[in-house]
C-alpha cells in the first residue's frame, strides 16, 4: 500500500464511526500514520476529506444541541472555500 492510499484509508476509518470534528479526525489520522512511520500535515487530511466528500464517500453534517441534532450539509463548497471553513 502506498502512502496516499494509507492516508485515504485512515481518514475513511476515522469518519466511519460517528460525527467527528476536523481537529479530532486530523489528530487521530496523524497519530495512526505516525505509528506507520508516516507524517501527515493538516492540509493533506483536509484535502483528502474534501475529496472523499466530493466523491460521495463521506457526508458532512451540521451538529446542533437542539433538534435536529444532526443535519446533512447539502452543499459542498469548492476546495479553497472548504479549506478556509475548516481552518476557522
């Protein structure tokens, strides 16, 4: 398995089990990748996450303390806007 496939797999693995925020996904991916001797930058995780969202491999949700607790975000911005939103 090459480095890119490993990181894609790690990101998918982290988002598969629930509603995690980007910082949690990034930290878990970085920790698991480090165990494999691979360093991962936040920008790389962000790009992979956007790619997975745009290809339909993942969905984004807006979470709220009131009902509905989780609402799917129907609109995916371009990669640059997505990066700016995630960086906030």
